[in-house]
C-alpha cells in the first residue's frame, strides 16, 4: 500500500509543486470549477479580483487535480 493516497486533499496541500498550476489543463479546470484564474505558479485570482492560495481551491478540484503525467493524459 505504499502507492495509495489516503487523503487526496492533504496530499495536494503538502506535496503540490507550483509548476503544476502552470499547466493549461489545470488552469482550465481551476477556471471552470472555481471561476478563478491562475496568474503564475501559486498566484491565483478569484472572480472578485482577490488573490487566493491553492489551499482555498475547492475540495473537488484537489481530489481530481494531479499533474497530467499522473493521469496519463
């Protein structure tokens, strides 16, 4: 069970890499799900024009959000 992720949200919060958020697929998911725009790395602007961190992304996004390489896309 070494390759099993028990808590995807914690895994995302503590093991993410800033470059993950620069991927166009990921940026589109964040825009579609949270209506927020990734400016660069972990700098994200919400729909009210306020900066948010990846910690503020919704749970559904964190559960589905891994680099494309891990999704084999």
